[in-house]
RNA sequence: GGGAGCAUAGCUCAGUUGGUUCAGAGCGUCUGCCUUACAAGCAGAGGGUCGGGGGUUCGACUCCCUCUGCUCCCACCA
């Protein structure tokens, strides 16, 4: 189900900015005119993300693409609002909100970013009143970072346990500059050892002060307007911006003798996530949704395992949030979004109904004389999340939200609940938790079983990538440069659940290289001609047998990884199977000599393997796999790799795989030695030209391989494995024959030295009674075998040494 | 201040009841190769007291304590 939300705050900001650049102010437009501009903007830009998804090859049901402000989805939102209102969950109230004076809207707590900011700490003298509003010569000192709000002070507060200020009890003090009399009150909220121990209480402009104000029944005086300017209630500095006012009042206070001192001070200040404006705590009429009961159910859904979070470390975070959730402020002072369906009567009463017609009807029950023109709809719109939390339901059946009693339509009944939700941990609460709430409420069933939380992609500095910051590479550019498959596999290979990704273009390069590897492997196989008379060589037969087993074992591994949502592990297993096992070993073993045709058995096996590999990687690399799959043979109209069965294992021979691994190690050892011997390409070509591989060279390889394995402390019983590898033309190259005696002696001595050291450590372990008695039998048995093997190796090496020296 | 988590190779990370398989992967690095699929490649090599310290255990990357450093979430001292 592809789609987008309407991102009300971000979009409205963009549209306002665009209009501003054209010399149009939002205030000059009617709501309808503004929305027209907003829709134009949406049509132009809203498709970009969907376009990127298409370019990436996201396999979505594009015909069903939805937008949260589609008429039917908007209707679902309105119905939901009415439903919760009538249920008593939605209420309207004066609350302290985070006001964004630039965006001119309230933003949720979650949209406020606290940053340490350097500011000033002003120590101000408040003179004690003589009772008639005149100052005495006694004063107290308060410390504040916001001297421009003193005109809104409602009281001075001290801690009742603070002996320094007992003399203030019952006194009144005068606000500097305006000489307004306010009481001194006591509240244990005040920290005695912070600042001066005296706190000015400004209920309208600080959330904590507001709460103190409620406890002490203090009047609320709001002196800052919606743009962050002082209003006429401030009496002085009216019309000044809050920061300008702060500068000016500092001077005024100093001149009036009320400023004791100013200190530098760093404190956390809230900024709007969207506009970066300093948040102004402001009393405001807002709509709220009660969360207590919804959160309780949503918590239970996760605690009981009905919804699984991956990785599950997020369960703790989730629980903590759900247990401390506050009511959800769902109103936004914007135009772009679903308008709140509350309709006000001239007398201030209001009704909540889904349509103006229903509202009029309801209003007439309150006052029969009301006409449609008398009703005024609420100016605010709803939080975007209030529409996206319905997504899993409303995209299938928009009539369902708000009507839990109505039967779901066919689509909804079929698709709900879904299996897996993939999303970022940063919206676990905004979106995921709320979708669970809406699901529980309207469907009596959670919307999904598993929530896979991806990492957040960060830039090399560790900063979050975001549209607004503009530090994200354009996916379309990356796709143009490297291909969509490269971008997909490159990013996925290094992303494990819940871990952030530090983006680096080399990851995408790795993806591109892998694409090329796949392409070239196909070029090789596709270029083979089949010689119907050719017998299958022994090496090829063994290789086919081996790779069939290997493929099955990796299919099982991959299945296990996927079942545990270990995506990058699964993909890395396929990556290695393709590159290391298929290309580096299998193809090298079976590829026919230059000019010769392949035998049919090997050819067909190779094609089958290649097809299986394509199917395995297809979900993450859809383009190249489809292209090659279509090319492998004539396909029927409409046939596609997308609809093929994913490879399934029919078992594998673990012993055989282990033997082959040993053989591979032996070959590697030979190659290592060859490298040290530095055989020139010319010599190699000369060797290759000989039809037959000299038997003495064969023996030398085997010997060297075994010696090398001994040095590595690994078992040497791999001659069977080596022999068939050695017969392949890759191995016809290595050595010319004779072995340098001195070098051989040095090697044997090294073997002896290594093994004696090893033996000593094993024997030490075996002489420990606690180990022999305490450890499991098989562990002890392994140690005993190591001991015996080591002794045998030392003896053999010593014998060879003697013979060589002799 | 409250809560959660992290620390393993130069980088990004695995390490699934404490024990044959455990010290790993990918990328990067170094060395040698224009080899008839692929130099965006091939072959080989080096690289880590598993953050420090202590404890439990016959045995600890793994469990416990502590210290140090970092991240995130929540709340926020005027």
C-alpha cells in the first residue's frame, strides 16, 4: 500500500515560504485561496517520494496509492474525531502548549528539540512593599533568564523549608518598573540551592510556573502575543519582540537600580523542530485526546507479544513511554489538514458533528433559531498523525474508522492485520503506537504482528539525514550513477535491525560491484557451447555435487536469518554464496578449457544453480535478476521471476561440505606457497601449454599442501579432496617440481616448534583435575585427541627431518 | 535528574543457553598479477590483552560488581 501523508506543518511552511518569495503573505489570503496554493504544491512535490520508490523498484500496489487528505481518508479522520468526542475522550481546554511564534502553531512536546543555549542569568531586586504599593528599602533577589516576562509575574515563591526567607512570609513585593504588588508564596517546588532560592512565578509563560499557579490559585496574565511580541498587558515595551524587549528591559532595570548582576548562563532551550524558532510556552485553547485507556491497551498489545518489536530492546522504551503518556494535543493552528468538525454557536456553545448539515441540526436542538450562517466552524486543523494513525484501516475501508460496530469491507477483512511493518524507530511513538491504538479501538485487533525498526541513516558526521537538513544524497542521483539494485543491496548489506547506518558511498559501490559480478558470471555461462559428445569431467561432477549441497545449506541458513529478521546476515550469506562459492570456486572448477564446449550435464546444472541464485537475491535486486532471468531462456508472455518460487532446500551432505572446505584450504595453502615462489606469468603459460600435468609436480603440491596445513595446526587428511582440485586446470599452474631441502627443513622445524608449544598447553589443561572432572566429557575427549594428534605430528615431522638431513 | 542501550580488527558490525566449531564477516590496507566472464577483477597476506579493573566458575567476549567513554529516550532548575 503506497502512499503519503500530508505533513501539515512542514508543507504549510513550504507553501508559506513559496508564497512569501512571490510577495504574497498568508494573511492576505482566504483559507480557500491558501488551500488552492497548497494543493498545487502537493501535486508538484508530493509525487517525488513515490517516484523515488518506483525508481528503487519498490513492489507496491501502485493502483491503490493513497494520500491522507484524499476525500475518503479525510472523512475517516472526521468520523474518528466525532467518535472520540462522543465517547468523551476528546476535550477542549486551556493548556500550556509549545507555541512556535514563527510557524504560528502549537507543536507537540515531541516536536520540540532542547538544545543547550548560551544566555544570561539576570539577578533582579524586588523591593518589599510597605502595604500601600510603595517600596521599602528591603528587597529580595530573584534570578531569571527571562526578565522581559516580569510584568506577568503573579507571585514570588520560596521553599517553605528555606530559613533565609522566613521573614518574607505574608509580605508583598513590587514588580520592578511597573510597581505592581504581588504576594510571596511558599512551594516545595523551589530548589533552595539553585539561583537565589527565590523564584518569580509567571504562570502564563512557564509550564512549571503554570502548575504552581494552579496550586496557589494565582491569576494568569499573558503578555506575549502569537508572534512573540509583548502585548498591551505588559504595560511597558508594548509591541517589542521578546528578545528585543529582553535587551531593553536590561537597561531599564539597571537604570532603575533593580539589576544586581548579570551572569553568563547556559541552559537548555526548546526549539521548534520545523522552524527552529525558540519555543514560547503559551496558554492556548487546544483540543486533546485522552490517552490513558488507549495507551493501556496499546501497551498490553506489545507486552503480550501480539505485536513484536524487532529488535526487542525497544520494548523497554515503548513501555516507558506508554506508562508516562500525556494527553495528545491534536489541534494545530494551520489550514493544511483536516479541519476540526466543531461548530460554534453565537453564544459560544459548540457542537461536534461530521458535516455542517448535521451540525446545524444538532445546534438547533440547543437553539431552534440558529441558521447555517450563524454556525462558525473551528479554525484549527488536526495533527497529521491523527490521520496517519488510521492508515492500516482507512486505506482499505475508509468507512470503518469511527465505526467499530460496522462490518469491515472485503479488502479490509482480507488485508487486516498485516504481517510486518517496517519503519524508523524515531516514529515508534508518533505513528506505530498510535496505529496500534486505532487498531485496537476500531478493529479490536492489532494492525500488524511484527514491527521491524530500521536504523536511521546518518551522514558521516553522525547527523540524522533529513529532507529539511538537506544532507541526504538524492536517491535518484545515486540510482543514476550506480543503479537501483546497487543502492538497495549496498545499503541493506550493512544495516542490521535497530542500528543506525553511517552512510558512505563505498557501500553503494560495493553493491554496484556485486551487480557486475552477477552480470559477468552470466556472461561466462551464457557463452558456453554444449558439446553433446563431451563426458563430464570428474572435477566437474564433484563440483556440481558440492555446489548443490552448498546451495541447499545456504538456503537453510538464509531462511533461518530471515525468520529472525536478520536481514543483513541473510543477504551477506547470499552475497558470499554467489561471489565466493559460485564464482570463485564452482565456476573455476567446471569451466571448460578454452575453445572446448561444456558437457551437457555440467551446463544444465550450472544454469539451474544460476537461476536459483537469481531467485534468492531477487527480492533485493529486482532489476538485474529479472533481466538475466528473462535472458536465460525463452520465457512465456507475462512470465516473471517475481512469481517464481523461492528456492527451498532438499537437504545437504554436511560431511561432504566439510571435506570440500578442507580441500579448499589446501588449495589456498598451495597458492600461498606459489605466491612466495613468485612464478612468472610466462612460466605459467608455459606450464599451461603442456597437455599433461607432470605427476611429480602433483606430488609436490600435495606434499606442500599437507605441510602447510600442518603448520596451520589443522588436520592433514585431505589428500582425497586435494586430488580432484589438483586435477583442474587452475591447479596445473603452480610448481615446477623440485623442493628446496633447506626450505623443507625450516618448515619441518617450524612444525615441530609449533606443535610442541601447542602440546604443552594441551597437557597443562589435561593435568588440571578440575578440568578433567568438571568439564563435559566431549570437551575433555577433544583435548585428548588434540594431544594424540600433536604427538603424532611431531614424530612424523622429526622422522622426515631425520631423513632429509641424513 | 529519571530510564534504556552501547564499547570486539583501520572503518561498519556479527558473535544466538558460559565449553570441539570462538576470536569472526564485509569494507579498507599491504603484496603479486592486464590470466580468454569480471582490474568495478583475480590470488595471497597482515591486522584484535573482545574499553579498564575486580568477582563467580574447572573454564568468561559471554554472568555479576565497579570505573571510564559514548548514544538515544523522557523530564527539565527559574
